[in-house]
C-alpha cells in the first residue's frame, strides 16, 4: 500500500503544479503551444502584458532581466545590441546575424 501511495504522489508531482490533474496540465501546455505559434506568447505572457500594459516575454529575463518592456525600452535594447542584421529564434530571443 505504501508503494502505491508513493507512486501516486510521485506521478502527481510530475504533472506540473502537483495539485492539478494531469489532463488539465497537459491541456494547458497544448493550448500554450498553439497560442505561442499564433501570437508569439504564452497565456501567462498575454495576461501579464494586458495587466502591465507592456510587451512581456519571459525569455527576455535571460538577456535583460526585464520581462516586460515598453515599445521604447525594447527599441533601445535592440539599438544597444548594435547589430547590422537582427534575427529572432523560435523562443523570441533576438540575436545579431553573422
């Protein structure tokens, strides 16, 4: 009985938040993949952008420590990169083309 409880508890932890059923977590992930494909943002990024009235992308934290930026802040960030040609990867990170 103890092994069954440990196994069920472990599976629950592996579903994401741990308290949500696995189908809810998987449905949310699929919805986020579709949203990201259509809008370039996940559901959380869309909600945060709406609340802050800025453009928010979590991936920016890696490069700038600023998840949400105004249009002017993003333009300044791009200009500070001093690229001849800019490229964006699948996740929306900007790079200088070589």
